[in-house]
């Protein structure tokens, strides 16, 4: 009989101990699950930041390519002032300089890379009397 009582008490204590351990394991598992969710969320956020950085870098490269083309166009127009077709080539760069913020950012960062665009941008900020040579008609007066 004593052996039966000791066995039952031992089994009850083992069951209590296992229950206690199971509760702790469940708490640890919940914490680990929450930690895994937090890490996954952080990973997604970092991936988005990486994608945004990649997109921004791509935008900067495209803006630099566009600035190269626009600067070359302005240089070509300045070399041929008597060709009527080239008189309007400043309209497109002017429009892009006013409507494309990233173009302004790259010009601010490296104005020597695109001297024609930088000069046009400065001329756009000055009153009409002192504007860029391409902003004037063949008589030297400001074009509209």
C-alpha cells in the first residue's frame, strides 16, 4: 500500500513537473514565434528599403543619362546658332529642369558634369534680361 501511495504521489509530481515544463515551453515557443514574426517583418522592411534604394539608384542613373543627352543637345544648339531648328531646343530641358526634381538634385551635386544644363538652370532663375543665349532669338532679344 505504501508503495502504491508513493507511486501515485510520484506520478502526480511528475505530471505536475511536466505540466510546469510544458507551460514554460509554450511561453518560450510563443516568444520565439513572436520573435520570428518580428524578424520576418523587419526583413520585409529591410527588403523594401533595399528595393527603394535600388530604385533610387536606378533613377539617378537614368537622370544622369538624360542630363548627358540634354547637355549635348544644348551644346549642339549653341554651336549652330543660325540654324532655326535649334532655336527651340532649350524648351525641353527647361521643362525637365522645372518638373523633374531628381535632375535638379544631380545638377546640384555635380554641376561641372553638365555645364550647359547648369548654365541654363542658373539663367532660368535670373530675370529675362540676362538669360541664357539659347533663350534669346536671333536678334539677341529674349524669346517667348
